[in-house]
C-alpha cells in the first residue's frame, strides 16, 4: 500500500517536472557556457595572433624592399643586409621584445640568379587561452621576397641596338677591353632556369633529363676575355662568367625603355650630297729606297657607286663620302689620313677598316690585321652646316665618322660571320662615332683615339681574340653619362 502511494507520488512529481519550462534557459546556458567562454578565449587569442603576424609581415616587407633597393642602387654593396635589418627594426613595434633576428639573404626569381632578397622571421610567445590546452608557446613565422634590377650612373661607348636576339654582344677568345667607358646591349634576350635552383645555385635538370636552362644571354662569353668596362648593362641577361672575370657593375634585366640608341631617329643626310666623288693615286717620284716608286692618293667627298678601296697612301679631304653599295676598304700597307670627314654607308655597303683584305667578309671568326697606318677623325659641326644640314641634325651628327643609312638593308644583320670589320694596329687612330644600326660588326686588333672620343654603335658586336681596346677617349675627355633607374617590386 505504501509502495503504491509512493509510486503515484513520483509519477505526479515527474509529470509536473515535465510540464515546468521556466528553468530551460538556465539549463541551456549552463551547457553552452563552456563553448561561449572557449570561443571568446580563442577569438581573443586569434586577434592577438593576427596582430603579431600582421606586424611581422609589414616589418619583413619593409626589410626586403630596403635591402633590394640597396642592391638596386649599388649592385656591389656590402650593406644591403644591414639596411634590411635596420628597416625591420624601425617598423616592428608589437613583437620587438620576443621576435627572432630576421634572416635576410639573396635569392632567385623568375629563373634568374640573385636578383631578389628574401626575409624570414618568426616570433614566439604564449597565448593566454590557447596555451591552457596546448601547454606550449605559439610561433608566428612570415616570409617576404622583393625582386630588383640595379641602377647606376653609366656611360656607354660600345652599344648593341638589337632588341630581341641573343648574342647581341659576344666577347670571344682573349679579347681585351679595358677602356672603362661602358658596354650596353639593348636586347631583352634571357637565359632562364625554368625549373628551380639547388642550394648551391645550380639550375636543376628537367624531369626528362634535359637542362633546366632555356634561352640565351644577350651578352655572351666565349673564352677568357679581359674586361674592365666600368659597367656592363643589358635589357636581357648577361653571361654569368663575367661575374668571375670582372669587377664591373653588371646591370641585367633593365627595362628596355631605359636603354636608348643614342642616334635613333637621325636620318642619313643623303639628299645633301649630290656630286660624284673622285679618288686617284698618282706617282710622285722615287722613295727613299733606290728604284722605289711612291704613289699618293687624294679622295674627294661625294657619292661613290659600287664602293671605294684605298690602294695607295691617301688623304681624304674634309666632307661627306656616300658609299652606295660595294665596300669601303681601308686596308693594305698604306698611310691613310682623313680629318673632319664622314662616310655614309647605304645600298648594303660593307666596311673593312684596317683588316686583312683576304679575310674581311667571309663567315669565319678569325680576323687578321695588317700594317695599315690610319688616322681618321669624325666630321665637325661647321662642316655639316656647310652642306645645308639643319642645325639640330648637325648637332646630333657632329663627330660622326661612319654612319650607316638606317633605311638600307645593312650588312650581315644576323650577326653570323664577321659583318663589318673594324681592325687595326697601334698605328690606327680613329676618333668619332661609328653608327651601324642595321649590321653586325667584328672588332679586332688595336685602335687609338686622338682628338675626340670613340663610340661604336651597331646592331650586334663581336670582340675577337685579337681585340685590344684600352682607350676610347683622349686624356681630359669622357663620354656622356646616363642614369639607369633601378626597380624593386614585392613578389612574395
């Protein structure tokens, strides 16, 4: 009986309990409170973590940019890492008491070696809520990478105007170029690693076993040349061997619009030369040796159809010589003098200055020099004006010695073989500008300069193993300088 009453009382209690809802919120709150507290704790920790990461990333970005700019402004700088560290410390406030020292190293970008700076840094500290569960500190790590191209104040006396082909400047054999007046290639041809680099900086082979390198450099080395040009600049890449051969400033991957053809847009003044030129060699009597007959030649300005070949000791009178087709050959054992002159090559005319007449235009790379005594000086501003050439054009062409008509087909523009030949001995004196925008030129032997600086501008340029160019300007003169602006961009 008692048991029955107890059972009925329990049923009534649970029935009333099931019907009562006023405490549901309290129960749900009790069950949900750990999640609310946990979520709040994790949110606070995440905000703290994000603040640390953002601070570190900003400081690392600034460090990478600063170090890259140091190298862009001075490729030979030894302070680039220190500059990056200084910039990092200046921009790190939140984590400065517990971050590690940043690691700042040169790195590779877009298949080119050592053209970027990478910064890695981390910070380690305990997060209040998270550490309750993990029992460990939390580490935040970031990486930043900035790529750069160098900048400098440079002068250029040896220029290739080719815009895209490789090998636009070739340094062959034991050529010597120590004029310290600057070498520039406008070509954007690049040799790139299309895979990745190993820790030693070697390009890893592709999966099929072929080389990871693709393309060719704009400036290439074939041999062991001696180069002291002051600066070597290219819109493309430059043979890595040059890094081991010279202390020159080497500027690769420069935006092409910063590298200018100094004579682009100047028209050859063909219309201002109307008369036919003349050249004669006449016997003048006996020389010092018994029975020796001496010939002296006089060349007069004007138009020379089918070329001009020096065949005796010759004086070129002041003025403009238009060589329409054929060849301009100044070689053989003759003394040649010409002051205040300009040769215009048109109609595919070729140039052989000081080289062996048997080896000028074939497909070989071996070039011989002879005993030619040459002294040629570029045309003056006043002489150009005397032809009726407008003042602005006369100023632009002042000092020009050899001017290839930009509208002609040129000679050997592919760069294979010798093309135009510029050679000589210690008795060769040549001053002024040589402009061959449609052709390649092979330089061999030795040349001296007299009263004005020498500049060689051609579509492609090859220095052979017999080249020994030590001066491009007489004492007290120098080539004009230009500013190459470095660039930096954040890439990671």
